[in-house]
């Protein structure tokens, strides 16, 4: 089966990473997975929230949001509605957990990093693009913290890298990195977060239509591991440039 | 390894289901997984939200909440704080998706069922107990709808049953149905929602400490399928009584 | 006149008190007045809010809430609506005042007790059941505080007990402890909070239909004093068990 | 005992009613009980809220609020805090109930009256002044509705008048119409709402310090009936002018 | 052209200032510009917000609000809606900036003044009446602070006075101090805040209908300077009385 | 005086307009004034809000927001805080008014355009860049509406163009288009919105430090008219490309 954009089942969309897009943030990346564009910025602060003070460990958290017209139909702003929706909460929490999985909080020391992932344009896979781009912003902000002396010279707060990709079953076929038109008709949708060493940080599979069996689950995981390996390579290249 | 409460790795905690606990709801169950107690009520309404009107399909949704002193330390009420936290949103959405996976919305017709899952006492596994109990409340409310004539005599809105269990890796060992003391020290935590026929509805695995590999993932899935098969049997028995 | 449930005008509904229902709270009671069921938990904390610090006195407060399907028709959750309604506020304040009336704050010392009263099932008289059950939870939490050494051995923070009952005039006749079907047709509705010694803490009478005269007011107060005397006896028995 | 402002126990403070204070409202009164000043306006609208449509009955409701610097210490605005406090809710509800008790909703027809009671200056008794002044605004707005033809010529929506006063026990002595300095040291505080014919609409007695006995309750009710009879006479005079 | 209320283009409406209207505030004025009536109160507190502590400077801020029935049609309360509208925010900020422009924060010392401007009746020009009246309340509260010793004897926190007026172009003609009926048909609307010495603090001109040219702008500024000079004279007279 | 970035007092910063940046919006522009970058998108909807239905006129409104890390220090998200700040409200209203000033609502017909202006990076002048870019998005969305047939072929909803610039007095010297470092030390700050024909839509001048006199006001207006003329030329060029 050829997909509507000409990809094979195991192809990622074209991925670009504009590292250092922001003139102000301590780390940043404008990442695109096809038409999905997410601006990820890292804000490094010396010090930690009150509940962590004096414990010698740092904190990494994330906030995800979509611009109101990042989508085909304009959404109301959550700031105007006065509350954050369940989906936004859920994705913010997922990004935060994914990043914390590759940070040694003791090595970070009493420093806080907030990663903002703002979706400028959405075409499926916004949360996986966000995680993949957020890692770049995180890595650069840690380097900034080291240069400023907030992190010790020999400290290694990054214990691994992390990337994410969506997979799904569309018309019975497992596909990698779903675009929006594929996502809406997927029977099963899965987001997989994987470290640079190939270990799982998160596996979130959901039957949107029919429930899935063990073989389908395995096929999706195979696809995802292939995709995240490619994304890891791009992250390495970006950070080396 | 024997667990602190004497269970083996593959044992569920004692499960009880008080079907029809509520005198008012169209379906209800007070379910306990050990010390975790969740009151599940189903509210059946003839009619659907505006955005579904005239489409001939029904709607099933869920809301999860914890009493402020269901936990060891009292939590502030979300009604007093004026907003719902990310975790509450996330679990409400999970329960709703899990139930919708076993309902044929065409067969339900233009009827709405809201399932409330209120945690009266929490000792780990509140979301999995909630899903398992919510299915009982759902099934009874569908029967109520049939008796009242809102659902056709030959309609079969329930296409399968659904149950859920948590699994996790504690000190390197995969365990079934984690109690709170186990949950807080788990390296990996997974919630698995499975139908009566043994198909997956949701798989949500999270590395709390170290990321996990493919073998560990498989071991956890094996454990979960065993647990949900047992829970399915208890659901069948409860609904037959 | 015989009432729909067979009671005479001066009968309470069957009252049960399950003391210590909660495995986690410092004091708790699941109280029922007929089909009205309220779970009351007391959370004891050493220390007081900032505005009381250093004054040597404690604080007792209460929060009341109804589960969304405790009623015949499902209500929206106040946490979802993002604000607490006037009725909820009013009852929470009433419960708090009623309990504080029997506590010597100096003897309590710099400790805080929060009483949560969550209505699991509502059939009239939820606020009076809540006050009556909250007293049990309060008493047990004070005992817990004494055992833990937060309250001095010779301190007597409880200066009296407190119970409450509703009374009303239905079709011209004064009735004790109104069930929901009676409450909705009452011309006058009154909630009376009385100490174990028979003194008034609160008298809240409202003309729902026609205003009432002095004789009617006196008849309602007579009924209420009878009912609270019975409830006081049940509280004594419960705490003695 | 002579009170700090020279009154005897049974004296009201000087009461003034500036009827028609507002150039815009359909009915209005600026009422003062001593230094307590409340601006009451009635907004008459032809039509009723959706839930009452087609039932042939009207609706009367009230909102109470205090200016931030109506008190000795400035309070935060509830609009800035983003939520209404329990006390505000409670008093708004009390005023609404008190007014509805003297309105025949059938005779009002499908019209809505909203009474706003804004406390410009507070020195105790703001809710009782509000009720007493709100009645004047209500009466004038009904007359306006009749003139405009929204209320039939022979309809008599007002079935009685209503006034309110506070009473309390200070240092063991029952006093009428407490000023703020008296209110803060009262052992018992009671607000009594009485119709022009001398019937009770609301009796709300609260033990602030020591609980009160039946004799004290009776003494307070006697005082209150005297005070409301005087207020009723002033209302009659104001409406006749 | 004679205006509907008989004024010429360069006439202010009748202005009255009731200085010291409030028995509680440290400074206050009930100001009227024709039918527009605004109650301005100043609350003086020794101390400053946390972010200013230890800097030796004070803080002046303002809050503006309209009573729900200050207008022809009743508005919903912002406290009931749970959020403050853009217009309210904007005017509160304008009043605060206008007052701060004439205060030497060093001379004020670590004291805070909050000015509340509550519109009791609205007929156009509420923000300009508010600024003009707020200055009186501010001046008196500074005097209070000096008497209490919070401000040094030789400190001169007031460096100038401030007043404001609206101007606009109606049917091509520039008019001073627009009443509501003029305001709604103005092509251009401008609010001008001017010090006692005749310097501009704020110039806010808005084309409601057609954009305006440089000549029209100049004509409006001429009018405004005339009006604020008159208002300054009235402020001087009020403070001298 | 040469400015820190080498400009003269009458120079704009480098301005770029990426027209059609968004793949989804009916009109869009990513505009930069130096380091200030604002993404403006126009959402065109056939139909109008309920209060305008059947009047034959359209509606144009705007929402402004800043990404949390568009600034040097990260700001909390307004969606997380649950309310929109005064500054955000004020600027959203300003942008909406500025755009409506150049739209003939009758010619637009019953269509609604919402312009979102999201600041991706902030370095002073975000509101003026937003207005200038929003005009491009607006113009393209109107063209889209004409192509889709929602606007008549001969209708001319755009009656002029609109652009905006900030001016200010820094160390006594009037400067055009202030960067952030200039803005914070400006004695007077003015935002001026001007149509393509050179007429004023908004003039908002504020004394941040010392009040300003008539001559200074005139010098600022001269500067602003020069700057907006240049911006108008760039808008014409962008729309012609």
C-alpha cells in the first residue's frame, strides 16, 4: 500500500529540526514532522520549587499547547475558556515524564527546567514531535547551565536521549508516523517513547475502533522502534552541528 | 518472593463487587480491589448531546474523582480549587474510552450514559477497579434502558465485556495488581484494559524509574492477561447473580 | 396521619452509624438516616493555618459535597463546573459552625481538624445526617490526637456533643426528620442543631410556601428537641461501642 | 444597660429610606440602618428564564455584594478573586427567598425581577437592611411593570410586605439591631425576616459563643417582632410618600 | 449647536464632589459628572507588596467596577461570571497609571494605597469622573498617612494633581465631556488625563466610526485642556474646604 | 544620537512579512519588527454570532497572546493561571478595533473573521507588529471569502489599510519603533495606529515617567506618521507579491 503522501508503511515524514530558533530561551528547537510544526523552548532556572528545596535534586517539567489556528478549524483558546482541557493536560504530563526518564536529577542539582512545546501547525503526531524536539531544547539548556556554572563540570545529567513516534493500524495495516488524515481513520493508535539505547519509556496504545490482539501490538512496537531509531540519529546529527 | 500482603506475583487482591449499591442510579456497583473501594454509578438519559442529535447513535462517557480523604493524606477538593487536575482528566478519559470500546453506539441508539466513578478509599489500582466496576454499572443501565423501551428488544449494544488491571515491575520482578506500597516503588507501571475475549483496549506502560525492554513488556502483558481473565469471570458471575 | 413510610409524625427514620468506616482517616463514620447516606471523615493535622499561628488555639472546619448521582437526577460535578454552588457553601459553613460550638479551641491546641461530609445517597436531611455523623468522626479524631500526643492528657477539647435534625410542616402538620418526598411539599422547613445538653446551636427555619406563626415555630422546636435527644443517645452508644 | 450609641436594648438605629435613588432602575432605594448603607435596585424584565417558560409564573431573585471598602479593612473584590464566597452566596439566597415569600408568582406572570443589594458602607445588619430596602425596590418595580402593561391591572403580585432585623445576646442581654461592635461580641446572633402581617419568613439563629436555651430564643423573637413592626411602618410611609 | 442637555460644546456637565463620603476609608469622594456618579475610596496600608519590600518606595493601584444596575440595562456581575472583562481591566489600569503619575513613590515610602472606583450610576465619562474623584481620595489618604506618622512630615508624595475628561467628535463637531447619548454616536472618542500644571499623562483617542485627522486631534486636545483646567480648579476648591 | 542597534531616531527596525505562513488559516502572516516575531492568522467563518444574526453585517475580532518563553524571563501561561491578564485583554481589544476601522461590515456581509496574533518572540512593539501583520492576514482572508463566494464579487469590505508603530521619548529624544531596551527606559510611550491614507485610528500615549507637553506630543505624532507610511508601503508590496 502506498500512503496518500507517497510514503511506505515504514517511512517517517520529512523531519526538520531548527535548533536554537529562539533568541531568548536557554535551549530551543522548531521541529517539523511533515506539516506538523512545534516550537520547543527550554527555560533553565537556578533553584527548585519549594517542595524540592534542600534535597539536592533538580526538576524538569513540560507544558504543551496548541495555537488556536494550528488546526483546520479554529479552536477556542484555553486561556479564554479559563481552563485547560484533558487532552492538553495529558500530553503535558507525557512530555514531562518522557524527559525526566533521561535526566539524572541528582546530577542536575537544584535547577529547574521548564520545556514549553507550542504547536504552531498541527497535522498529526504533535505530541511525538514535541517530545523529539523537546529533547534538543533540553540538551542545549543543560549545556547552557554547565557554561553558567549551575551544573558541575563533571556532572552528567543526561543519561540517555529520548524520541517518540506514533504508529497505528489503518485498514488493517500497521503504519509509522500517522498524518492527520490517517490518524482519524486508524483502528488503533499508539504513541511510543523510546530512549537512544532502544528502551521503552512510554507505550500508550488505544483501540479507537476495534480492540487489538497481541500480534498487532507486536507489529506496532516493531515499527515504532524503527522510527525512533531514525529520530535518534537525527537528534544526534542536530546536536553535533 | 512473597508480597507484603502474602500474595504471590500473579495473585489479584481480594475483589468484591456489590452490584446495585445505589438506590437511585440506573446501574451501580461498589467494587473493591483489596482496600481500594470505588463507587460506580451509571446515569441513563434518553437523548444525546446536541452535537450527536439526529445521527442515530448514542454516547457513553465517564467521570472519575477521589474523595478528599480517600488517601492517606487529605487532598484539596478539585471543586474548591476550581479546576480539575491532569490526573483526574486523564483517568476520566481512559475510563470513557474503555467503556466505549465495548458498546455499539448504533445499537445504543440516541441515549446517553454517564458513568461516575468515585473513589471512596484508595490503595493503588483505583483506575483499574473503576473500569472493572463501571462495566457492571454500564451493563445494568443498558438493561434498564431496554426495560424502559429506550433500547430496542433485539438491539445488542454490548459487544463485549471489559476489565482492567495494573501490573508493574518491583525490584526487578513483574507483579500483578499493585497495592499502593508496591506502586510507589515500581520501576515500571502499566495499566492494561482487556475485553472479555482477551483483546487489548488500552495498554499504558510508563517507566517510573528505569526504562524497560521488550522482554519486560512481554512479561507484564502476560501477567495482565491472566488478571483480566480472572476479573472477567467475576464480572460474569456478578451479572448472573 | 401516617407517613408514606409508615412513621408517625414524631419518628426518626432508621439511623445507622458505621463508626471507623474509613481505613485512612483519623476518625470516620458512615451514617444513614433512612436512605440518606453520608460518609464523614476527620483529618487531623498538627499545626494551624497561618492566621492562627502562635495563638495557642486550634481550628475545626468542614466541607460538604454530594456525589453527582447521589440524587434521583444526576447533577453536574462542581469540580467540572469550576465553582461551588451557594447551597454547598452554605451547608459546609453550617457544619463547621455546629462542630466548633462544641470544641474548646484552647484545649485543642494548635491542631487542625477538617471534616469531610460526602453524601453518597440523598433522600432528604443530608445536612442534619452530616452534622450528626461528623460529630462521631470529630470525637474519634480528637482521641487519635490525644493518643499521638498532639493533645494533652488532661485537655478536654470536647465540651459537649452535637446532633441535628430537620423538621417541617407538611399539609399543616409538623413532622420530624423529613424524607425527600416530604421535604419538597413542606410549607415550612427547619434545621435545628442541638447539643447533648439540649441547647440550641443553630435554628434555621424557612417558609417555603406560606409564612409561619409563633405557635408553629414552637411546635417545630418541640419536635426537633425530641429528635436530637434520640440522636444524642445513639451517638453516645456508638462512641461507647 | 445603655448601648455605646445611646440606644436602649429595644431601639432600632436611625433608619432612612431614599426611595427612587437610581435614575435607571425600575425600582430602587438607598436604605440606611445607622452607618450601614445599602443601595437596592430592582431590574424588571418581561420574560422568564428558559426553565420557567410557558408556565405562566414569574421569577424574583437577588444578588448581594459588598464594595471592597465598605468595611473597616479593605476586602478583595470577589470579581478579582474569580469566585464568590460562601457568605455572599448565603445572603443572596436569603434575600431572594425572603422576597419570593411575599410575591404571588402567578399574579406576576412571566416577568423576572432581579434585585441587587450593594453594600456601600457596612456597620452590622447589612443583610437585614438589604431585605428591608429590597422590598421597596421590588414594590416600585412591580408598579412600573403594571404601568407598562406587563402586569395585569387587577393582578396583585404583592401578597404582603417583608422586613428584617438582627437581634442578639450581648453579655447576656438580648439587643435589637446590632451594630458591628455589638455583633462581634454577641454570644448569639439571629436574623429574623417577618412579613407585614407579623408572620415569620426566616428565622436564622446561630450560637457564636455559647449555645442558647429556649428562653433566650423566645426573648430574641419578641425583640425581633417589635423591630420588624417598626420597619414595616417605615416601609408603608415610604411607599405612601 | 446646542446639546440635548442645553450645554455648549465647551461646557462640562454639573460636577459635584462629596469629599469624605465614606466613614471608613482613609480618603473618599462621591463625584458626579451630571448623572454619572462614582464612589472613590482610598485604602492606605503601611507596607508594600512583597516584590517591592526593602526598596524604600510605595505603591498606588486602582480598581474600577460598575454596579450591575448602574446602566440602563442590567449587566451581569463580574464576580458571578467569575472573570473580569477587558474593559474593566483596561480602565482599572488607566486609573492606576494616572494616579501614579502624580505621586513620588520615594516620598510615599513603603506604604500602599488602593483606590476603588465603583460606578453607582453611569451616564458616560465614568473613567474620567473616576480619575478626577480618585485624586481627591488619594490626596486625603496621603494626609491621613502623614497624620498617622507613616509618611514623614517633610515628605511631599504629591508632585502634582490630576484630572481627566472625555472629548469626542459628534456629527463633525468636537464636544467636551460626552454624556452617554452623545458617546454612542461619537465618530471619535478621546479620554485625556492632564495634570494640574497642564501636562498630559494619558491621551487615548479612538476612531469609533471614521478615522480622524491631525486637525480634529488638535481641536479635541484644546477642548480637553480647557475641561481639565476647570476640573483642577474644582479639585483645589474641594480640598481647601 | 545613535541607538544601541545603530538606528537613527527615525528608523524602523528591519521588517519582514512572511505572507501565507500557515497552511491552514484563510489568511496569515509571520511578521517581524527586528527580533519581535508575531504569527497572525485569520479564521474566516460564514455566519455571525447570535447577537448579529439577520442584520446583514459581519464581525471582525482579534485575540493576542504571548508564548510563555517569548520573553527574556518565562511567563506563566494564562491558560494555566485560568485567567487572562489586563494587558492581554487590552491589546486584543486594540487590535480588533484597529482592524474594524478599515472594514465595511455591510460589505463583509454575515461573515466572521477572527484574527489570532501569537507572539513567538518579543522585543518591544509586539502590539504594533501584530496590527501591521494582522492586516495582511485579514486582507487575504477576505480574498479567500470572495473566492468561496461568501463575499459578493463587487463588494469592497476593505475601505483602507491599517498599520501601527510605537514611538517614545527616551532621554528627552523622540524615537521611532522602540526595542525592548528602549521601551523600559522611555519617559513617554505612544502607540499610534494609522490608515493607509494617513488618518488616525488610535492614539495611545502614556507618560511612564514624567508627563509630556503639547510639543512633545506633536513630535511623537510626526515620527509615527513617518513610520506608518513606511509600513503601509511594505504591506502594499507584500500583498502585491
